[in-house]
C-alpha cells in the first residue's frame, strides 16, 4: 500500500510547501520536514518529533519515504571499495570510493545501465534500464560518505559522476541531486568538488552553461579525430567534434571553468604521435585540461592499454606544447571498479 504513495523524497522544498499550503497547515512545516529528510536523514514520519501528531498522520497517509538502504561492497587490493546498490528490489547500480592521501573521491551512477554503447566501456554493453531519481543518486553519496566516516574517520571530499550511465541524459535529476548534495544543512559538499562527466551531449552542455553552474565538467573525448571518435563512440555521429568544441567553448565563456578532456589511451588506436598532435590542436581551440586514463580491461572487448613507453611519449608531447595533462592511474581494476568496468559483474543477489 505504502508503495502506491508518492515518495516524499521526490519532492522539492517548494512542493512540500505547496502540500502544506493546500492542507491549510503552517508554512514552517515544510522547512521542518525538509530538514528531517535532508539534514537529519530521518526516513520515518513518526520520528519527526517537532511535528504535531496530526501533521505526522497527514504525511503518513499521503507519502512514503523511500531510500536506498541496502548495499554490498567489495574491497580492492589498492584500497578502492566498490558498492553495489540495489534498486527496485532487483537492479543494481554501482558506486566506488577511492581513498587517496587527503582526498576521498566517490564515483556515482546516474542511470541504471547506459544507452550509449561506447566501444571500450563495460557499462555500454548493457542496455539502459532507467534513469535514477535524484534521491537515488544522493543516497549513493550519502551511504558511501557514511562508510568513509566509519572506515577512515573522514568525510568524502570529491564526487565524480563517472559511474554507470550518461549524466546529461538524466540532467534534471542530476542537477537536483547536486543541489541536495550541496545543501548547506545537509552533506554540504561544495559544487567545486563535484565533476559531471559526459560523452558529449552538446545541446545539454550549452543548457547547463546557461545555468551558470559551479561544478566541473569532464568530456570523454578519447580522440580529437572525428572519424576515429565516431568509431569509438557512436554519440559522435550526432554530436561531432565541431559541435562538441562549440558547446565546450560556450561553457567556458559563460562559467570560466576549464573543462577536462578525458582520454583513455588505447594501444595502437589513439596513442600515436599524430593522435597527440590532433589532441593538442583541439585543446588549443578552447581552454581545457587533459586527463589521460589508463584503459581498464573489459571482458570480451579487444582493446589493450597503451604501453608505458607510448603513454610517457604521449604525455611528453602534450607537455611540450603546454597542455595541462595528468595521468589518471587505474584504481580498483581487480574488483571491476575502475573506469568503464562498472557492469555489476560481482552481483551477488
Ligand atoms: N557517460 C559518462 C560517464 C561515465 S564513464 C561519460 O562518458 O563521460 C567515465 C569515464 O570512464 C569516461 O571518460 C569513459 O569514457 C571512461 N571509460 C569507459 N570505459 C573505460 C575503460 N574500459 N577503461 C578506462 N576508462 C574507461
């Protein structure tokens, strides 16, 4: 029965206010309820003790409170932990905690599955099951933060939307989740510490820019050659490099935030000197930084990671040309928690 009731955690503050207004209840009830939900993380109306019994009952008869409460986790040898969150009692979405010196980065999913089918990505081999609600995205962060506090006595510091799914194809819930994560009486994590990664949905990049966000944008580039990029990423057929560049520079001009180009180095595919030079040309057209990513093996996919030598050579060429470049080493590969490996292969239920 409660299942048929609307989840109150799907409502914005304004919608909760509207609810109390239409039931002739005082306005301040909305902020009380909102704080129980998003500051105190109380998911039981009967525990909302500063509400009258009448108002608690009113809420109970109108709403359910749904949250992700269950997860399993697997530790990697390198300290990374992969989380498997159950949604709809069956589907699983994954999140990852990557502890570093004084940085605790959380990687979260925005969709169950993915519709994009990039050739090198394990999630891309799944179909899109559905978009995640803002609260489902939030709960991954909340639960991983709780885990981090218990295990490392440290709050998480950074959040990357680089798990399963394409965040820009679920943008309204992604934006809602960011404001929930950012809520000053709640988790209170600054937008500057949040990065949303996209395969490059150009129209939405421009829409986001118009909202003047404070969070970072990462673009999965992987090749600065249009033909090559189309071969690696189907999305490039409808969102080609020229449009991508236009949207990225639009984003930069409005926000003054330099986007990061992610570039997975695939041996013999996109790691030659020519590839590096094409990337340099592309980077010179609009301010950006480059994150090179070591390719993580995905079962059934024939790509190989670049050798140490070609990786170093690629970095040298970029650096010589004054491109800001970092190499992101693989973490959690042994447990299938590294970039592009999230496909619930360790599913236990
Ligand atoms: N859909 C979004 C976010 C998820 S992927 C996007 O495309 O950006 C997060 C990053 O991991 C992307 O840059 C993606 O291209 C990269 N990735 C995918 N498969 C990978 C693999 N097998 N090895 C390393 N990185 C991979």
